C-alpha cells in the first residue's frame, strides 16, 4: 500500500473525522460564547457596577507618547477587562462541556444487571438444608 493509500485510510478513520467535526463545531461555539460574553453578559454587569466598559478596562503602566524622533510610542497597559472576559468565556465553555459529558455519561450508563439464577447445585443444597430443618 502506497503512502496515499495509507493517508486515505488514516484520514477516513472514524476518530479523525469525529475530531475534525468537533474542532469545527468547537470553533463556532467559541465565537458564539465570545459574542454572548462581550455583547450580552458583560455590558449589564458593567452598568450595574457603575458604567464600567470591561473591554476597555486596563491598568496603564506607561502612557503613550512621542520620542525625540517624532515616532509615536504606544501605551503599555495590562488589559484586565479582556482577561476578565476570557475568564467568563472559559467558565461558560467549561460548564457547557460539563453538561455535554454528563449527558453522554447518562446515555452510556448501563442498567444494573439482574442477578443470575442460582446454579442447579445451589438449588439442590437449599432443598437438602430446608428438609433437614424440618
């Protein structure tokens, strides 16, 4: 089997295709969660806290300026708001994955097996025991 045949066999395995579908759906889900956090969840929280726009919330370490040659020097800042948005997004994605895994585990759970009927020897021994008790 040539290299192309081996590659085709590898690429058409169920696990590889499932992984590819999962990555594409995960990327789309990530975009949905990002929009949810940035546009729906964080604005009301910022309004309740006092009109804070979390996407622009930062600690400036060094202000922007212009050097001696006239070249602009960008500000150096720690983006706390962006980090907070990322944490909220992570929590939402982690919770969604938890729910999916929990549902899959519930579907895969096997019902408890009924106890097997006792062997013929056990039945005979029980009969002997019961007749000796009388």
